[in-house]
C-alpha cells in the first residue's frame, strides 16, 4: 500500500500521504476507509509529492461516479493536493478531480494547504475539540496536523 492515512475527527481533517505509484485499487481502499470513518465531508490533504498517479479513463469515470454518490449523501469536503515537480499526474486526472463540485486547490507547501483547508471550516467547538477518547472509542492519530 502506498498510502498512509490519518483522520482527525476533532479537526474534521483527513491527511493521506502517498509514495510510489498510486493505482485505482489504492484510491478505492482509501475512499472505503474514509467512508467507514464517516470522514467524507472533512477537508482532505493528499500529499502526492514524488508520486505517479496511474489511472485509466475507466478508472476516472468510476471514481467520478462514486464521488457524485458521496456528494449526494453528505458531501465530499474540500481537497488540497500537495504536488511538486516530481509528481506525475495525467492532466485528465486533474480535470476529473476539478469536475467534482467542491473547493479544490493544488499546493507545493503543506502549511499553506492546511491553512487553506482550515480557512474553509470554522474552528471546532470547545466541547467538540476537548472530547477525549473514552472506552470503546479509538484514538485518532493527529500527529503532524498542527
């Protein structure tokens, strides 16, 4: 698996870091994990620096359909993509991502991407941010999110 996923429920933020070649199956797996965590409406920061995204036209069509379905049932949240000169993405992938009605931007710096995502969502309520995991609740890894 070339993705590492972090979900912060208090911050309504998903961070996914990819390495190597990213395939449609890996993107499907990440989407399933995000849906299972009930984090589709959260802001998403995908770090694709140094990555090759390997998707066919049919893969793009399938993902577009899934995102449309998620959007109709509660939203997909804004998307910040971290890229650099070593990122290899077919322009049709960028066009397909941009076609989903949600805020979406490309960034080269993680801090700027996080600041943009935070600007789109008000700060968490004090009671929401202070919730500590209790018995039966999993702790979410939030290291590196501040």
